[in-house]
């Protein structure tokens, strides 16, 4: 009886409860972080008027805020939804130990890096017509706030802080965000639209938009779409988790190297590598070939599974 009841759940039912769990868990975890901040600050009333001072002065508060976002906003709601609806598998793990998936997926990430950098540079140079200048100024201000926070987190020069950054910026978001976006959201929207490709793109757009970093929107959207296809092709949530981890970890390690050399975050961001048109074309061709290889490999695995 329980199985037949859960089978009648509509995708909108699952979406509603996912959002409900997300709201409740986010509220609880943010409240806990505020209370933790009060202990650090010694003044609870000051926290409700703004957390920026603690964000700037307390590394412990910054890390707790990042971790609570991953766990409370993204991870726990999916685990909760899966527990209440066992008829669906939100985080499949077919062929979890098949190293071929991970190697080829990582190779695609590396091969596409030059083109991703080019798209990122184009995105950063975007400007709006006169009527939308106020919107552009607001987006720029939000980007500056996000950049300032990122700089405080990633520009570290000790190994212990590097490891902590890898945990909070690469491991936790890699698992939590993939469970939420590729696991739950992609599954739900595949049922809503009846088309997995539409679902992958819609979730990729949501994944990028929710980060509120508008001048990195298109690279992050492309990453989200790529991660969505990785899950669709492999049927293994740990493949996009691994690639998501690699993507974030590469930034963390690169920033650590810059910090050890005494360089600033501004230098880290501006020191991009320029490629020739041949390199960009090669990046595209190699990425497509590797993508085809991964798709065919996954189809072969499914055929003989």
C-alpha cells in the first residue's frame, strides 16, 4: 500500500516538499549560525542588524556560514525527501566504482577549460543599455560583495586552512549541491517537462542563478548543464560530484599558490591565460570527442549491465 501511494506522487508534490524541507532546514541552520555568531560576538542584538562585520573579522563564522548553507539548504532537504519517498532514487550510483567514468569526465573538464575561460571573460565584460544601467550597477555591487567574501575565504597561505577550504568549498558543495540540483531537481523537472534535456538546461540555469554571481552566470550555467548530462549518461551521481569537486578544488589550490607567493586576489583573478584561436578550436573539438566517448562508453555499460 505504501509503495502504490508514493507512486501516485506528482512531481509538483515532490517539488513542494523539497522547497518546504529546504526552507525549514535553512531557517534552522541559519538560526544556529546566528547563535554561534552571538557567542563569538558577545552580542545577539547586533547580529540581527547585519552579519557583515563578523563575516569580515571571524574566519570561524565564515566557515560555519558556508558549511550550514551546503548542509542545511541543499543536502538535508534531499535526504529528507528521499526518506519520505522511497519509490524514486534521487541519488543513483550505478557503476559507482567504474573509474572510466571519472577519468573521462575529468578529462572533459580540463579540455574545456580554455573555452570556459573565454566565456567567463566575455561574461565579465557584459554591459546593459542605458535604461538598464541601474540593474547593471546593482549586479556589479553584488559581484563586488561576493568577490570580497571569496577573497577572504580562498586567499590563505597555510596548509591547515587550505584543507579546511577544500572541505568547505569543494567537498561539501560538491556533494550537497549535486544531490540537490542533479539528484532531486533534475529528477523532478524531468517528470514535469517529460524531457530530460529540457530539465538539464532548466536546472543548469537555476543552479547558476541561485549563486547570485551574475558576471559568472554563463560559465556556471554551462558547468551545471555538463554535470546534468554526466548524471544522465552515467546514472551515477558520484561522477558529477567528483567533477564539481575538481572544479572547485582547482580554484582553492590555485588561490593558495598565489597567496603563498604573496599575491593578491585581484592578481589571482586578472592573471588569466590567453590562448590562440587554434587552442580554442582544439578545446572545443577535444571536449566534443571526449563527450562522445563518454556517452558511448555509458551506453555500452548499460547494454551489458
